[in-house]
C-alpha cells in the first residue's frame, strides 16, 4: 500500500470519526434530549427510542439493511463498503460516545439551531469523502446519481421534512416541536450546502459587448482576473457580439462591474452565483 493510499485512508477515518461524532451530538445530546423530531433514518430511529428506548445507533443499523440492499446496485461496491465503515463509526459515536457527554436541556430554539449546525457540519464532512452514514444518505446519493444537477441540500430538505412531519405526529403531535424539527432540518441542509459548495463559491459574470478584448483587459488590470471571450450574435440586430465570461470571488465583482462601465457603459451584463469555482487562480481541482 502506497503512502498516498495510506494517507487517504487515514483522512477518511478521521473525517468519519469527526463527522459521526458531530451527527451523534446533534441528534442525541440536542434533539433527543429536547424531544423534537429530526430527519433521516436517525429521525425514524429516534421514534423507536422515544417509545421503546431502543438505542438510536442500533435501530439505525436495523433500518438501514433493506435500504442498503435496494440501493446497492445503483451506488456500487466501493461506496457500499465505505458506507459500512462510516455507518459502524457513526453507530459507535451515537450509542457509546454521545451518551458520555452532557445533554442540553435548555431553550428549544437554541437546541434546534445547535442540532442543525452541528449535525449539518458532520454530514458535510462525511459527504466530502464520498461516503455516507447509510439509510437516508443512500437514498440521497441514489437520487443525486440519477439527478446530478440537484444539490445535496435540496434533496435532503424535501425528504427530511416529510420524515420530521411524520415523526412529530407520532411523538405526540406537538406543533411547536414539529416546527423546531423543520427549522433544524432546514439549517442542516443549508450547512451541508455551504460547507460543501459555499466555501468555494464565487460570482460569474457574462458581459455582452462589442469591445470584448478591451473589457477583458480592463478587468485584468483592476482585479488580476482573466476572462474568456465567447463569440455571439444579437438575435434581433444580427450583429456580431463578444461575450466576456469572468469568474471571481464575491469581493472582486464590484471591480468587475466598474471595469465594464469604464470601457462600455452600454454593455449587457449578467451576474450570477457560482456555487463552486475551481481552476487557476482559485482552489485547484
């Protein structure tokens, strides 16, 4: 086994332990202690914990078995084996480590916020290593395999809201706690997207102009950012146009707008969010 492979396995294990512990703390020490429903298979396991006092981690494993069998072919052997490792670590964290830590018994809103932030960070750490905690994660990854244009956060929020509503009704139907569970699930999905994509996010601008090279040179002078010139044609005028495409960080976009205004005040400019920017001048691939 090479040094590079050994290092990759070590990082995977570190992320699994960190992510699994964060998820366990969010679910056990905050959600379970405050008795509001949570999302995912952990949310279903929490219902059994509430009624029958079955350990959340063990129940999660039992619920995972049919889902894993169904999704195995779609996700492949490698992902399946990595998930078994992550799931074992997450179960150990949930049933052994989390109960050793103090539980939060304060304000429900603070508990819900902490659950969303802490568990969301845990899930993001695990997803970034191309693995999962099984169960609902298998469903999330399977949906993303079929619909890669959907973000993980959006897939999670749709599925998790359904589980939270059902869990809330079964656990007494307390509307306040259901709302807290929904808020926590939303925060969790936002944290997952921000950690996975937001750290590398930026802005992308498209400038339709007749002075593309001049605009690109001015952008480079003000921001030290390169640009790409695309050829276009006005649909109404039939005149040749140049489309300047430039990616930059959020702070530099104001200077890009300034460069365009200085060179061609009549240019058509579109600015949009770029969830992730990789390449020269940004984070490498």
